[in-house]
C-alpha cells in the first residue's frame, strides 16, 4: 500500500495586488534597464522598455522624491 497525500486548495485564496511601492520598484527597474540599453545603443530594446514604462503609467513622481 502506497502512502497517499491529499491537498485541498483554499476556497478563499489570498490574492496579491501590486501596491504602489511594488509598482514603483518595477518602474525603477525598467528605467534602469532603459538607461543601460540607451548607453549600449540598443534602440530595439529601448523601444520595448519605453512601452513597458508607459504601460505601468510612467513615472509620476518627481526625480529624487
């Protein structure tokens, strides 16, 4: 007889929503990647990263805040 383990998923799973901080962190990462791509002269990657930044809503904060 083989041991059997059963698992029942939670009926009310906790869903994680992106908070402002997490969205801001993702935006910072994309902006850094954009700066690196521009430094290397990679126009194709720069365009892709710009589109992703716009999809996240762009940077609404002033620099240094």
